C-alpha cells in the first residue's frame, strides 16, 4: 500500500498550507515513498543475436531477506524462470517463459485517494458524513494485535464508503485535531487483487499473450516491456487507475463534498520503441504521464538512452555496463552554483576547482564524489534551516508510519534541483547558502572515498531514529543518490540501491544474468533441479537453459538416470548423439567425479590424492560461489565429462593476464576412454558443443583455458579446436576447503567468438 506513495498527498497539503499552491511544483520529484527503477528493451535489429534483449533493475528498499526470489517453475503446462515475490503466486514482474520475456518498472501512476472524513460515534456504532449530506453507518470491528514480549494491542477498525480509516477516528487525532483520513484503492473497491493475470503470464508464448494477461493486472501500476522470438514487442502500462477529479490526485479531499467520487477506469496507455529500436523506462514522465502527478527526473532515462545509442549492436554480456553506470546527471545545478561563486577562501576555491573538474561519476573509489556529496548535504541542511521552511518541520499527529513522507530535510534533498534552479526561492539567498556549504566542507574535508562514506543501511533504517529512513533518490543508474541519511549528516546510508538487476535475451534465458541483494528464502541445493535457473542460489549469472532442452528430455527416462535433471544446455549434433550439460550435484555426482579425478591420467586436475568426501566438499563449496560453476556433461544418458566455468577476474588466472569484458574461463576433464568416447572426432564434437554453450548460450566474447604446460594432449586439443596460444604463466597457489592446491605453470589459450562462429 505504501509503495504507491499516497502519503505524498499529505506532504502537498502541508506545502500548500505553509508555502502556497505554487510551491507544490518546487517539490515535485521522485519522492521518498517511491523507489526508482530502470528498465530497457533493445530490439533484435540492435543485438548481436538478432533477438531482442530486455533488462530490468528495480531499486527497492534493501531488506533481509529480500523481496525477490530467483525461481524456476516447471510443469507440463509451462516452464518459466524469473523473480518471484514470496507469498505471491506466479512470476509477475520479471519472467522468461521460453519464447517470450517481460520486465516492469513502477509507472508512478496515482491510483490511491485520501479522503478527509467527518465521523461521529452513536449508540449504534460509527457514522460518516457522505457527499449528499447524509450520515451513514460505517463498518466497524476490533482486532487484537499480539506483540511479542509486550501486551497485546486492541485496534478499532473503521471503514467508510470510501475506504478504511488509516488516521484519526471519531475522536480525531492524538493532538485533538478533529480529523480522520480514509484510503481508497482499487483492490479494496473491486475486490480484485489482479491475481487472475498470473497464470496466463506463466502460460504466455508470445507478446500478445502477455498483453492480454496484463489487462487483468491491478496494482502496483507498472510500465511493462515484453518481447518474443517472433519479433513481437510490447511497451505498455498495466494496472487500474480510477477516473476522478484532479483534486483527488493532488491532496486529501473532503468526503462530505460532491465531485470526488470514482467514475470508472482509465484505459492503460501503450507506447512504441524509439526510431533507434530501443525503449527505456525509468519512472520518468513517459507513457504513464496522463495517469500520474509526480515522476522521477528524466536523468536516468536520458542516460540509459544515451548509453544504448552509443553502440550499434548489443549482447546480454554488454548490459552490465549500463546497469552499473555511475554518472550523476543531477549534479549540474549545484555545480553551476559553485562555478558562479566569488570571494572564496583558498581552501574553498581549491575544493571548487576540484569539483568542477570532477567527471560526475559516483564511483566507490572516488574522493571527489565524496566531497561533492558532503557539499550537497551541507546545502540541503542549510536550506532546511531557513525560517521559511521551519513550519514544515512539525507535522500533524499522523501515525508514525506516514511521517517519513512529511520530513522536510529529505524532501528538500529530493527537490534540490528545482530549488536551486527556481527564479526565486522565497527570498532565500541561495548563493550565500552554497558558499557557506562549500566553505564548511573545505574547512573540514571528508575523509576517504565515496565508497567509504556511502554504506548500505539494510532494512532502510536510519541510525538516529527508529522509524524507516525515507531513502535516497535513484539518480544514477547504479545506485541511489549521493546524499547523507536525511537526519544524520555524518552517517551516509543507502537504503535503496538496486535490489536486483537482470538481463533477459529473448531468444533464451541461457544468455540472461541476474544480480541480487539478500535473497528471499534461497532454494535448497539438495538436488541439481532444486535450484532456480539451474545455478547456485544467488549466482550473479542465471545459468542457461535452452528453450528446446527445457521443454522435453531427449533421453529415455526409463534407462537414463540423469533424464529427470534439468539441463542448462542440450544439443544433438548430427551423427553424434544427445549431449546434455547438467549443473553438478556435489553429493549425487561425487562418486563419478571422484572416480575420474583420482586416476593418474587426471594428475593435472590436481585432485588425485583426495578422498571422495574431499571432492564432494570442494564442489559443495563451489556451489556457494557466484563466480565458479561446475557441470556434469552427459551423452546419451552416460556421464562423459566434468566441465567448469569461472569468471577470470575472480580466479587466480586473472592475476596472470589482462582480463577483458566478456571473458569466461573453462576447465574440461574428459571421462576415461570407454565411458562414452573413444571414436575419432569424438572429443572435437563434444568440445564444440561446450564452446557453443559458453560463447552463444552464455553470450560471452572470449574463452580462456589454462591447462598445465605438461599436459601436452590438452594443449594440443585446444589448439586444434581453434584456440590461440597465449603466454605460459605461473598460477598462484590456492586454498580450498580441507585441501591445498599449489601453484601451477599453465599454458594460456584463447578462443574468440568471431573465430569459433564467423559471421
């Protein structure tokens, strides 16, 4: 309920009361009750595969456990991977159903109304005055809320014809104000949560199916993007927004006056892609503009659009560069004010010169970003202390849960661009405010980098008060804005970073990726199929599952012990048989793997002296990593290879060569001759399948291998496969659970995608 930000109407009422109606526009920006999110759609004409890519990046309050759970729902009727909200059926926000994928951001629509109610208590109960001048009975009951370790609390619940009373009652508010507020919202009016959209979404096979399913969606009102493998694209608003007077949208309205009733529902708007084949959604004033009042500043949307326009062709592997961009476009107004200052002390002049030369990136290692944040915080504090804003500091006696929306310091921080650029600000000398803030920071410069000062506040809690921190505005695509906790100027806290970010290449989830904050109920890794998306819980990259392999097993389950396990890749090269790549189950596969690695022929694998339990422990440990993954390769139902992938930047090999974006490392151990192999060309065919999986399935641009220099057979095998020999290097020693692997001299070799799969 609070996610939609209806308490913003209470803030606007306070602003009008103390500053006049024109002041509302000054504070109209992405407010503390809402969370900024990014999302974009790139059409097939702009991708390396010819299929669309969808990316999502919801910035939410960070909670532990988090609100999103990586999940894989599979049955004969549908097979979908995505992000689910525990307790809510289906995959409503971010999903990939094979040939179609979808993602959302908050549309910033206004679909909840607050009514000022006149209530009276009678011998028969509670009555509310309606717009026709008639007192009508309100529904009333009591609820007992049991509190751990304390006395239970009895709550009176009153509901008028408009909706439940959320503040005040027949006796008014705690401070004696004769006021009650009721909340009207679509699900309470219609009795429909919109859950009828969820099963059709799981069954969706193309964009038209997603579109029809979302016609039943209720709230939150979202901007949705979808794409399918047939070229279908969708960019629309989904959810119920009532038709009513403009006054309802801005402030609480009197329930006893006519003209504030709901008169049906708006038709959800639709939008197309730009001429450049992209569509961006970042809570800006876009397709949902007719349905809302306040939207996020356009900076994030414009920045993402510019980044996407800077490259002709995109792949899923390229998208993290957009997700993690740290350019702060909102810094302009304050830097412009700094540039116009004169008469500064030498220290302040030096700090100004440094900030004007800053690249405006909020990088963790940037000391200039920390200095900018300190100046910005000082400006916000000084503006909030101006007498004209003093009356805003004492809100009415509303319930505590609503008060963060009424705190003037974060409101001023969110609206700083408007406040600095307005022609006049109630006579405030903003030049003097900015000069004083700059001198203050120059006299005591912040120590350390932006990363040192900008720390996560899990749960959105502010260290200086018990209630929820209103958060900070998402003004870079990567994180929330550079400003301190709104109450404590010394404790910089981020309550709303990107809780999850992901990329969906439409052709197959094989090339998708996801990064998550603390996860909700991570799936147990008891079997290879229990884990969402076939990868370790919380893995930053959803392991691939090709559409064909996820639909049906190609081996006879009566004779194939591995047929029931979900493959991340399946392929049947002509004349070779069916190859399936299965996520390794450390316990179930330990016997097979130990039998291979303990043989003398596998000496270069480095595990010949280990026990079965030690081998299982190593791969169980690997299953907890976000950067290393192990797979069992099965051909026609028989295990034939142990295959591992890893991020070179997170491995000892990354210390020995210059890692490029799109690199992926692999290790391959073939089963002993006779266990599925032995024919001429057999190894080449199997390796070809794995190369295709890594370069195309995972959408990587280069493979690196590091066989031991003494393993001449392995080196020769890779060179025959098209790899180019790199330098011979010494890999550092490494510790694993209960074992120690010494340093090794490795022969690096590389295979680029354009070499393996020339256009």
